[in-house]
């Protein structure tokens, strides 16, 4: 008879004698597995949702606000205000062709009227490519304004979804006429709903966008409130911001190294910080879940030690009759591993069902889940949990088994 056959027979016979204990052990491991999988699933869902929320403002962008100089420059005193103008957008594009896009923003607050509804509205005048860079994607049936709208100074307007709801209720705004400061504007699109994590000047859902040429003609503005640049490669953002100051500094008379002349929000840098925070949260949740599962593994080890103690005389008899050391160790290891893997499989099934049931929840209209995200199980989570389960199962069976194999057969015959 081969060693494998003998070990399988010994394992099967011992396992049949401990059914009630086996059920309790499996239940404990299943509970620990559910705990770690749900924690990791919530962590993964949070990571993905916050990443979507972060990207909803735009990717590879930097927002620049002209400020005041804090250094003297070529005889010019400090404390001078910097005013970047609309014509500088094309001027910057010519000198920095490696940029994916350069946008300007002009802003004003004006009353918007539709029928009897009046709302004080933040209006932004900008470029046609702004919609793509800032993720202003229209709801089906609408559009963002284009180059022709800009060239002809058309009075067209693109609304945030919350603005559209406040002004038009359940009506479809596209094709309707809206009065902005008593001037008629044709609504050409409504922005798709998005949850933002990073923003400036308030959420995008609460503003309206019109062509910059139209804005300049109606409100007689030339000065930009914000300048937005988009880079091809996020790794180049720091260098491009430095170059932008080197380009604008001589034109507006400020030291390119003056941090107060141009205030900057580097979204690439802030997104990396956010990613690091989310990775830390996932790591923390994984450690908490792993500790919960390890506690279940300690329970398995205690049970296996109790099994060894109860079967001391039996083990001694087997060893006295010539049982090999591995015939004693391997069945105990298999028993602990089986309890762990069966409990783990049960826990994975329960956790998968729980996560699947949450897929039916509409997170778009749930303020909590729209920010925290939907719990998500990934391949990495499954592999991580499986590795922990396997390690716990082997260790929980090995140490009691090693103790069993080290027993002196003569001493076991006198054991009570």
C-alpha cells in the first residue's frame, strides 16, 4: 500500500469522527472570509469611484489664477496685479505647441430666466475644446458648442444638469430659448450627471458655458479669471508649468520664479496624492480583514491541538506499530487545510452573493454610494484572500501535527 493511500485513509477516518467540530470550524473560517472580502470589496469600490470622481473634472490639467507679484522684476515693484487676456490663449499655443490644449475662462453671474423661473447663474465663457478637456459630455440629443459657434459669436448655451433641472424641471431644455440678462440664448446641450471630487468655483453641474467670443461681445470682458492647460504626458506637467511662467513672465513683467504671480492647481500632483491615500486605505482594510481571518485560523489551530490531545493514545499506538512520521503529520495538515479551504469557499460564495446583490442599487441617485462607490470584487482580491486562506490552513494543521509526531510512543500508552 502506497504512502498516499495510507495517508488518505487515515485522514478520512479521523475527519469522520469530528463532524460537529468541523462544522463549527468551517463556519468560523467562512465568517472571517466574508469579513475580509467585504472590507476589500468596499475598499476597491471606494478606490474606483473616487478615481472616477477625480477624473470627472478633467485629466492632466492645471488651473492657473493670475495673482499679484511678490518680487521686484527689472525695476518694477512688487504688489502688481497680473491680468492675462483672451488674446494670450493663441499666443501661448504658438509658443508651447507641445501642450494638448490651452483654455481661458471668463466668468460672471447673471440672472437666467425661463418662463416664470429665474435663477442667478454662473456663466463661463471659454473655448470649444474646453468641453472635452473638462469632461462636459452632453446628454443624448444635445451637444457642446463648436468652432463655428465661436467664430460667429452665436448665442448658444450649454447647461449643467442641476441648472437645467432648476430652470426647466422635467422639460427637455435642448432647443428651448433661455434669457441671460434679457438676451436670448439657445440651449444646445445639457451636461451628463457626474460626481466630482476635485473642483474649483463650485461643481460643474451648477454652471452654464457659452462661447468666449459671445461672452466678450455681450459683457465687454477681455481679462481671464482662469487659464487651463492640458499636457500630453502627466510627467511633463511640472516642466510645462515652469515654461508657462517663463513665457508669460517677460510679457507681463514678473519674475518666472515668483509663486504669487500665478497661483496654480496642479491636478496631476493632487491626483497622485489621492491615489496614495486610496492605496493606504486599501492596505489598512486588507490588514484588518487579514487579522480577522487569522483569528479564525487560530481557532482552527486550537481545535487541531485539541484533536491531537484527544487522540494521543491512538497516535502512540500507530507509531508503536511502525507508522512513519509523515503518516502522522500529513493527515492533520490535510484536516486543517480542508476546514480552512471549505470555509473559505463558503465565505467567498456568500461575499460574492452580497456584492452581486448590491449591483441592483442605483448609485446615481444615492448620495452616499455615488461618492463611496459600489463594492467590487477583483481578481487581485480573490488571489490575496486565497493565499491567506492557504497559509492559515497549512500552519493551523502543521504545528499540531508536528507535536503529534514528536510524541514518545511509550509515554502515550500511559496518557490519560
